[in-house]
C-alpha cells in the first residue's frame, strides 16, 4: 500500500451482509481504499440507507436463494464492472444446547453461513478468473477454529467455511486469486447484543455479567471492534497480499494462537 493510498481503484468489491455490523465496516474500509462497492443483504430499505450514507450500491440478495444470487451478482457486475473482491460476510448465529439443536436451526445456520458462501463464491469466481485477479475473503469466526459449548451448528458451519477456504486456496494456487478467512472473536454488533439478551433471558444474569462472560475468553478482556475486522479484510485484499492464501486469521485479542 506504500505510496498509493487508494490501491483498490478500478476494483469492484461485493460485501454480503454489508448493510450493518462487520460487513458495513468492511465496505467502508474498501471504499476508503478506492474500490467500487456493492453491499448486499435481505433488507432493501436498510441497504438503501446504508448505501446512500457510504456512497456505494446496495442490492437485496438473500444468500440462501441460489437464483437471487445469480440475478443479483449479474446486476451488480452490470452496474459496477466484474467482481474482483468478494467478502462472504453474511451470517447468522444462534446458540442452543446440542440436544435442543433441532434440524430447522441446524439447516438455517448451515444454509446461511456455509452454503451461502459456497454459492456466492461460485457466482463471483468466473469474473475473477476471466480478469486474472481476485480476492475472496470469508468472515468465519474463532468458532471456525475451536469448539464452543452450545454452538454445534455455528461451529460446524464456520469450521466448514475454514475448510472451504483452505481447499479452494489450494485449488486456485496457480491462478492470481487468493482465498482467505478472518476469524473474529466476539465483536460489537447486533449478533453480540442478541447473544447478551439471550444469556440474560435464560440465566437471569445482568447485562454486565453476561458481557463479562463473553469477553472472558479474550485475553484483552474486551469486544473486538468491527473496524478491526475490516482492517484485516482490507489488508488481505491489497495488491501486495498476493502470496497470502488459505489462511484463517484470528482477529480476537489473542483468544487463539
Ligand atoms: P449482524 O447481525 O450485525 O449482521 C449480519 C449481516 O448478515 C446483516 O447485514 C444481514 O443482512 C446479513 N444476513 C444475514 N442473513 C442473510 C441472508 N440470508 N442473506 C443475506 N444477508 C444475510 O452480524 P455481524 O456483523 O456480527 O456478523 C457478520 C459476520 O461476522 C457473520 O458471518 C458472523 O457469523 C461473523 N462473526 C461475528 C462475530 C460477532 O461477535 N459479532 C464474531 C465472529 C464472527 P440483513 O439483515 O439485511 O439480511
């Protein structure tokens, strides 16, 4: 990046789930670096507001709907050019003891957090291979690298995403397309607010006690900021990061080493 403060000028980046939380921070960071950005999600109104505030394009694309992905990605490319950077960030997190993890919850999480990334990558990859340059960054989780109680479905999906990252990185190693994952620890977004509310409702703990329980696993004893995850994603997208592929980088204050 040295000497060029906008190294992604001319690149079109698509960020799934880019209307809020970690995805919005990633979209903002890629815009700063000069990329043209499309953010997607399910809620068109929220996307329109976020896109207008950021100065990018917002398109409703449900990552659990293969046809919507095909149509949406084609529309995104028609507007802003071939997709050069794909950030698979859209995701949901629901906790439940294993015995109460029913098939609906399991399917819901796997379909969104894992199959969604698979389908979006298949839709974007031809553009990258044709252009001879590309970056795929998957937003996994520390739950993709280690086991966590009451999170069997989420851990399975995120471990799967890390596995797909590694396999595709090797498969594409001879091409100028890198595939990496970032693995945030608990990060200040709606997902964590919902997790805290869930703990408070189920255990009777106070909000502060629930929060202290979540950050206990992070040696820095704090939540990660969405902007910190965005910095790592943006770095992986830089032209100079071409030799980094197949990595799953924890952004977690030392939670995992
Ligand atoms: P938020 O709940 O704030 O945002 C989730 C995003 O995903 C929203 O933009 C939402 O858009 C989108 N999304 C959810 N389901 C779908 C779907 N079916 N199709 C399209 N978009 C969808 O969560 P975070 O920002 O915290 O999470 C972003 C990613 O980071 C997720 O993959 C999550 O697993 C991961 N992560 C989060 C951590 C945390 O502690 N916050 C820790 C580790 C990983 P909309 O509502 O418009 O559909």
